[in-house]
C-alpha cells in the first residue's frame, strides 16, 4: 500500500477518535451518535478507497487478482459465484468458494478486467492441471470480459485446487493463482431395521448417501461404548459394520466425516455432518461368545507349535485341555483349528495356543469351540493363509506385462505380485520408493505396486520383505544396454575428429591417409537420467583400389564402449573389456592406408551388434576416397587444319595439313566428383608441321617446340577424341616464334 493510502487511514482513525471524544464530552449525546455514524462511514469509505488505489497501483507493478480483474465469476448450471464476494479464508489464504453437485462439474469462468488497456499488449492464458480439462479456448467476449469453460476431475479427491492464470507480454510473464474452495452438501445415513444384533456378530448396513466419493471410509475399527464399528466401501457401495460386545439396548452416535467440506449458515467450514444416533438391541448368543484378542491368525504350515492368543475367560473352560474349532454347530464338521488352554491370566483372559488347519473369514459365519462333538462356545476370527508370492510380473509404460523380474535404474514400473494371503501383507521393496496411488489393486490374490527405481541404486538385487521378514522373492537390477545414436563415435582420417553420425556424404581426401583412427566420447552415453549403458559395436572395414578391385577386408568385433565417471552408474560399468582407447585401423590392416593408390576407397560400417540388442541399433556407413587432383600423361595427336601465325611474317596464313603432335600434358580432376576429369589440359612438347606432306618441294614442313592448351569433349575413358588446340611455339628450322589454333585428332594411350 502506498504512502497516500496509509496517511488516509491514519486521518480516518483520528476522525473516529475525535468523534468518540465528542460523544463523551457533549451534553447532547444524540449529536455525538450522529458524529460517530458519520465517522464510521468516512472510515469505511477511506479503507475502500485505499484498497482501490492500492489495486490500481499493483496493476502497474506486480499484478494481483484484485488489481487486474474487477470481477471473477464461476458459474455452473444453476449457481453463480463471484470473486471477491464469495471468498473464504482457508489456511490463512483467500479462496473462491463454489458449490458443486457432480464429481465432474462443468463451470464457466468469466474474468472482467479492471482496465481493458492493461490487456492491449498482454495475453491471458491458463496453466494446465491434472485437476481439470479446458473445454474451449479463452475468448475476450465483446471487448468486455474473458470467458472459458472447465470440466473438473474427481473434485472430492482433488486437494489444493486452483486455477493458475498466466499473463504474458510486457516485461515478463506473471502467474496469478485463483485458489478454489469447492464445497457441497453431503448426506449419509443407514437404516438399522428391526433385526436384533448378537454379541460378537458382525453385521453390515448399507450407507445411503448422495455422494459416496466425498465420505471418508477408511475401514478402521472404532469403539464407542459396547459397540465397535467401521466404515468401508465395496464395489461402489458404502457399508457400516457393527459388532456389539454386550447385551441390551446399545446406542451409537456417529458424525460422518467428509473429504470436501460444507459451509454452515455462518459460512464456517465444516467437515463433519450432523451427529446421528442409532439404537440397537443386542442379544446373548445361544452359546457364549468368547472374544479372541487377535482378529487375524496367519496359518503357517511349518508352524506345528501353534500361535499364542488371549481368549475371554469362562468358568467352563478347562486348563490344559484341547478343544476342537469347527465352522458348524452340527456334528461332523471339518476341523478348522485346535485350541489348547495354557493358563488363566490376571486380566480375566485365558492364554491359549491355536493351531489352524483350514482358512476362515469372519464374514463366513461363527466358529464353534467344541469339547469333542459338543459345542461349548462360539468365537470368530480370520484365519488367513501366509502371504506367499507365486508370480511376479512387471509392466512398463506402453508395453505388455512380462514375467522377467529385471528392472532398470531410473525407471518407474508397475509390479504385480500374485499368490495367496496378499491382502493382509505389508510388502516392502528394499531401497525402492513406492509411489502407488490409493486406487491400485490389492486383494488376497493380487497386489499391485508402482515403484520408482533410483538412478543411483547400489544393489543388484532388490529383496521383497513382508512385515520385516524376507519373502524369498526379489527383483534384479539390470544395467541398461540400449543402443544410443552414434554421436559418441568419432573418426579421424587426417582432418581431426568428427562425429561418425555426421559423415553421411562421400569424403574426398586429397592428401595421404596416414591412418584412420576411431575414438569414443564416453561422457556422451549417459547424461543425467537418460541412461543407455554399455555400447557393443561392430566395425567392418573394406578397402578397394582405383578400379574397384578388393584390396582388403577387416571386421572388428565386440567393441565395448562404457560410460565414463560422469554417469551415475559408472561403478557398475567397470570391466576390463571396456574400450577406453582409440582404434587405429593401421594396427589391424596388412595394407596400410598411407600406401593406398590414388582413388582407392576406404569403407567403414559402424553398427551396434544386433544380437545384443534384439535386432535393434544404429548403423553408419562412411566412405573415404583417396583423391587425386592432377594427373600427367603423354599425348599423341594429329592436329589438322591448324592456323599458324608466325611472328614477323606478314599476312594471315591458310589452314595447314595434318600435323603430328607429341605432348606431355597435365589433366585436372573435378574436386567434387570421383575420377571425373575437367574438359581441358595443358601440356608442352613437339609439333611436326605438315608431317604427312611428303612432297620434297614442300616449304611449310618444320619441327617446333610448343606449349598447348586443349579443350576436349567430355567423354569418359574415350581413346579417340577431337580436341581443340591453342597455344604458342618455336620452329627450329625457321627460327621463328608462332601462335596456333585449330582442331585435331587425339589418340590416348
């Protein structure tokens, strides 16, 4: 708040104090009351004016919701809520409260800017969230307000719900959180009916509610007087389970708890529904019910001694006697367990040993304690199988379930344990973070877990524990061996190291290839949590001559390249077979690269070993050609129709006869193509003028020294050509210099 607003509040306070003093001193107290009312109005007006100016000031600095938007409206099908009128203070922060009737409520959001000019060069966006879906784009409607629609996802299970508005443009991007406070009216009750309850018997009643998702049904047993109860959910239906422990009329007072609150008439947040009272009549069983302290007994086939328990004492129970426990009152029932009484305890209980033989659940009915075939008492407990893992399956994102128990550092996998007795087990995976959600499947037969494997896990085996004891099952930590693009392989043929995956074009190298060296940048393989592990490579070398004849072939197998010490898994890659040095090919070739002729070609094929990567991997083919720029040859041609201009001789001569030229010539290759000659040559040699004129009186025959340039038609490997000559020379007999131009017939040897 700026200084003007602060001073305005101080002045208003002084006015207010002055009015109170006048009220006390004035004889006419009615006038004093009027002054107090006026001062209160001035005080409230000053506060509102101050906050308005403060809001304006914040639009020029760090924006706030109240400074940027005049109104924010959240509208559903039948309700409308506005900011700041419908705000509540929750956890010392301001929230926009809104009422919802569906877990996937659709709402329309309207935001009216306080100053439309503020968005002249700014944009408004909405940050994505897992709590809702944006149904349509954000529109600025009629140059008045922004509008968009949302569909929430499971509002009752979404904590810290908020809309994050993103204001772009200007100097930087601003994020304005609009915290939401969803509330709803939840009802819950059940009908006990007229049925009586029996001591020790569990009875389930269905909950009648308008929003099951908003009720807290944690399945924890709670005791109230002579009644134990718990709230559970099964197959999309809520239940309350009740067990009386004494006869007579029993009352249960319960206030159902909710995940999302409701607001009472004073807009106070409440998570508990109104307390309800239910009355039951509990009757004595035909046989006395003896409660066993432990509700669950694990049947361990190897345990022949039995499990110690504490049983309610009764005068009819005999010490050091073995009783049968069966699941039916009639004779001949199957033996579920044996009960051996050890001694009476001071807490009015009996210490006993129970040896279970069959499985049983409380929901299956009572258990009868018999002396021989005669029922004496009833009881009820869960006799459950010992947690036993028969099968472990692993699911990775985008793949299918696999029974291979290998996991890799840094990955998140879903692990399924299958067996029996898993519902009551408490599994713990050694050194692994369990990131399972509440909706994961777990029952007696199947238990699913979502596990995050640490990148720096130091163990190669992950043991699975159940309540602190090893189960004998485990997961194996395997190092990655994924093919990485060949950007970590470098090739040096004389021009310095170059990444192999960039050498996609033919390389024409005009110098002697002294050696071809392959090197590896191990720091590129593993970076952060992107792990690839050891890279197993094969390198094929094929050398051909200038006429494409095979000179030598070589294959370098099983080149292992391991990530260096910067990898979080470096300690697990250490191996004597890891290649940490470069590979010079001349150390493996019998025909060295520096001895290759012109236009010889070195072909390298670098690829991942397919057998190690199930047919996957990368491959790079590199071709290096020993280039020649200039060639020298002896050329014999028969120029005809030459025009020879002698220096110092007047006139322009006519066409000459057939001459003979023998030249030492230089030819030039195209630097961008293989063995492609340019269409011109330069040479020097002898020219026999009119060599085929055998008339003894011929006066134009002579032998000259010449420097000639020739232009040839572009024809590959042609033995006969018709070039065009041009140049200068010196006739030996006539002692004259001359220039010449004209066609000829060329024979190439």
